[in-house]
């Protein structure tokens, strides 16, 4: 079933919209609804890159986690959930986990942005008072986290057809098209993810660990090296908070790759930057490589532990559980040391 969506002027009211519609169609206004939608994805946007949007939708006291196809907005799977788990592996078995777990792997689900809406539903009726199309005029606002105040978003209007009554949705659409200037209508994608992120100067898939740096064969070598090093610096900065909070093991993985690539650039690109000025950075990034190694080693042991146990004869894996507990405690201890180092003045000075 097709849904069309528009942004519209803030001066458009549900009363004004209903009056315009009433000149040509029967309609019934439904009670006001309040909703909140929060988009979840991994830090590197694995679901979005896979053509999906995962949204936690709350109306009243209860919520549901809904997976949409990004190209047409169709629902693929949904599950009643009041709280979103940290990892896909923590979801109950079912279509939702089946779709997202292979894409997410070991990455955590993180709240990207939220939209709160006041929704005014209008039902279009035929001569028999049956609902043949549904409209929702929504006033929206967004925030990036619960600690922040809301920021305004444009009002939106969605027009959804009812199964078996496609011609009525087309009729409503033609009527709205004739009134587009009066209502300030502009066709837009139905998802509010992009405008919500844009309110913070962001866009979907705005982080990737891939080394995708545009270089020109004609540019001076110093400009090329500067561009490479600044790209790697941005990757380091992007991952620091996730490493300190231990949100998932991939933050440290990407951080270490950026450190290793920086060290390679400093040692292998010769005769471009002043040698004397490079020495402190070689030492500083060698220090970073050293302090991040123990935690990464322990992360890898823990990530592969269940696979190791599964490869053993039946019953033997359970005997290794004390070792797993030891590795977890050791990982927490080493992570605490690493977090202190990444909060230190030495680390800040190196990046600055």
C-alpha cells in the first residue's frame, strides 16, 4: 500500500486542511496522538548501508521496534519492545533478529536521533462512511539525546491508501496538488531520519572507517600527506568516546587501525615533513599502539571464546567458563587503564 508524504507550512492547521478537503470529500477527524520515534543503527551505519531503517516507536506507555525497507518505507518486521537491547544477539529469536543480526555483527545498537510528533489523523470517507484513505498532519521536533532540548522540524503530512481503495488515495493526492501553494506542500521522503539529522549538521552514514581519501596526482606531496593524516585524526577523534565507554569492541578496533595507519604514514612517507618535528609524533603514536594492545587482545579472546568452546568435545567447553570470567575481569581492568590514558593531558596534547 502506497503512502505519500509532504512537508508543509507551519501555518497550516488541521482545521484548515479539513476545510479544504470538505469542499470535495467527506472526512472525520480522529483524536490527537503523541508519538516518539528513535532511529537505531550501529556507529558505522550498517543497517542504513544495508537498505534498512530500525525505529523504536512509542505511543502511550508501550513501544515497538520496527524494521523498514529504506527504498519504499515498507515494514519488514516488528516486535513489541519497551526498551531496545544493546546488541542484536540479545533480541528474542524471530524475523527482526534474523534480518539485522548478520548486518550488525558485534556492533552495538546506538540511538542516532529522536523525533517527537503531535499527530492529527483525518479519515477520508465514502458515501457509506467507510474509511477509504488516511491522512496524518504532524507537528514534529527532534533531539539527538535525552540530555538535549528539542529542535523544531517542518510539519509533515502523510497520505496513506486503504487496501482496496487505491483510487481514493490518488483522488486525495490530486486535490492536494491543486492546493499545494495554499498549504505550502513539498513532496518529501516519508522517513524523518534525514531532516532530523540535518538539524544537527549530520547525515546518515556520516562515518566510515574506510580509507577513502581523494588525492590528485598533481597535488604537492605535503598536501597529500596532510590530507591523509587529518583524515586519520578525524577517525581517531570519532572513536575516542566509544572506546572510553566500551560501547562495543569495534570502536577500539577502528581506533587502532587509525593509529597503525598514522604510524605507517609517519615512517614510510619520507622527505616531506620536517624529520625533527615528526619524532615526537612517532613516539606518541607508538605509545598509543602500546596502551591499546592489551584491551584489543582480550576483546578478541572474548569474541572468539564461544567458538573455541564449541569446537571441543561435548561437556568440555563448560570447564573453560572460569577462564572466560577471568578474561572478562582482566578486560575490564585493562579497559579502565586505557580509559584513563585517553582522558589524560598527554593524549589531548598529542591529538591537538
